[in-house]
């Protein structure tokens, strides 16, 4: 078959559909809206109990992709990706949020000879993006597609992107849409090959490439294994600009979503970062003061990138340029995304099961990176913490389900805030995905099941 025919077989474009409703779901992407990990409704600390399990279904195959939820044509729907353990078949499943009833299964990609994937990874570790009419799914180099939420039918697909993931794909996409910009899917590829570190923007209606930006040259100056990453991009308001923030190996890039232009790059070192950058909002919520990132496997795996002019000037950069405010290895996770509590603190859960409250610091000479409080959870963790009201939910790879609270528990009113374990339970199997906080409850993907916990229990 000629190269032109091969390309035609790998790329399927749809005619633009002007009537597609791309309203984001209540939990539309990895860790919810813009990856912040905070639900709309408060939940009790003892939610994860058998009597609060509204429904549970077996999920075929294997996948660490996290559940996403959106109001579809038939009501709120949960979407998860899955794949056969050997990676020869990659699918998407849709379930009714209220009942757990299967709405549809889409047998999506068949792969004759999948590349190696590490045993701690899967071929379905990328989290989808869900809107009312379209769910966007991504399986790394094996394919990206837009599916009709009514029935799972393919609206468009792309199977022509090259990337040597080396340990398997795990980066998740971001849907960008705002006035003056056509909706687009931002997809990072961070593999080990010479040209395998890049970010693409795909037209949400057709799948056509709008731009492609490489992470070169710094990333390619290191040995191949140090080039890879598994992060999820987010949006940040920096000054009067809306930018895509995406962490790869070695550096975090700030990209113009319209053109892909790299506006800034902040170098911090590291590789294997698998988290979503966390944007610190100003008190009025109109600008970004800083971005908290995890850098993966690095001497200092937690870093604050300052975008506030006072901070960047202190670091000697131009007032408009982000700069590395501080980096630390204290309480630093290598896989799980941190959870912002306020302008001054974040909660991290490291791979070894230690939860920490970390000071973010008010200036570059302050207490940034200092651990204020620490509790040992047990188990090991790749699932990211999420918060519902005052309750922080954490889930371990061996089944530990621990909720945390923050507050002043000892001393007077002037005592520093602390972390405290509020409730502990043990599931019958482990958790690698991050839960969704929707519908007044919590959707949890375990190794082999999908579950919905609700304070009202079965509601029968």
C-alpha cells in the first residue's frame, strides 16, 4: 500500500458539525474542570462504606484512565476507556450515572502489534474529555477519536501520530474553547524518540491538526529515557492572556492555544511527570499568581512557577515572564497531582503513602515548599487526591481508602493548620485512577470495577 493510502486509512475526518453541543460535563476531564480536583458538593468523611455503594459494575479489560461525567442526550453519563491487557483492542464504555446501566460500548481501535507497556501502566491510561454531545478519547500513538455520546459512533479519528512511549501512553487531553477561538483538543505526546516530544491542537469538530509545537531543543539534549512524560495540560490566565500550561520532561511550557506559539518555558528538570499543573488564582480569581507542578523523577520533584510580576522581578526575570520561584523534594509526589487548599497551601500524596500539607510561600524568599503537617496513610499511591467540601479523598493501589481533613486541631486559634485522618476503610481491590465528584457522590474506578458512592446509599 502506498504511503498516501496508508495516511488516508489512518486519518478519518468528519464534516464540521455546527450543531454539536460541546458544553463541558460536570467532571469533564482528568480531575474535573481544568484539573483542579474539587467537587461542587460536600461529602461526608465516611462516604466509602458498603451501605453507601449505590451501584457497582465490572469493567472488562484493563485501564487506569479516570472516569469522566457529562450530561448526555439520555442524562448524566460516565465514560471510561479500557483495553485488553495485551493492547490489541482499545474500547470506550458509557454508563448511566444514576443506575450504572451500560449505555453503549464502542469497540474502537484494533492494534496488530502494540508496543511494550510497563506492567504498572495499561494501554488505556489516558483520561477522556466529556461534553454533552461528544466524548473525546485518546490512547496515545494508537489513536485519538471523537465519539457521539448518543451511541458511541465515531465522528472523527486520528491514528497517524508517531510516538515511542517506551513505557506506554498516559497523557490526557484538554478541550479549549472560549470566545474568539474555535474549540480544539490539546494533546501532548512525550516519548523517547528524537521527534517524540510535542503538543498538538486538533479541531474539535473535524480532528484536523491546527498546530503542532515541539518541545525541542532542550528535551532532546538528554538520553532518551529522560525525555518522556505523562502530564495533562490545563489553562491559566497570565496577565491578559489565556495560555495552555503543559509539563513535559525538563520544563513546563506556556503555549498560545490559538497558534501553538511557545510564549514561555520554565526549566525545572525531571522526567516521568504524570500530573496536571495547578493554577493558583488571585483573590479575585481573575489572574494566575503561580503554577504548581510536579516534575516526576528529579532531585526536587515539586516546583512553584511564579507568574506574578513581583515574584518574577525578584527572580530577575522580566515582569511578564514566569520563573522558577522554588523547588523542593519535601512531600513531593512523582505521579499524583497536588491538591490546592488555598493561596497558601497544597496537599500532596507521595508514591509511598505519605500525605503532606505544603506551604506554597508568599514570595521567593519565604517558606515555599516547607511541609507544615504530615500523616502516613499506608499503601502506595498513583491516584490523585480530590476534595468535596472539607473532605479530601485518597485511594491506594492496594485498596486503602482514607479521607483527610484540614484545620487547627491542637493549640489556640493562632496554631498552624494540620492534616488529620478522618476515616479509613479498605476496598477489596486497588485504585490507580482518580475519582470523579459528581451527582452528589463519588465515581470510583478500581482495578476491575466502576462504582458510585452516594451519601443516600442505594436510595431504594
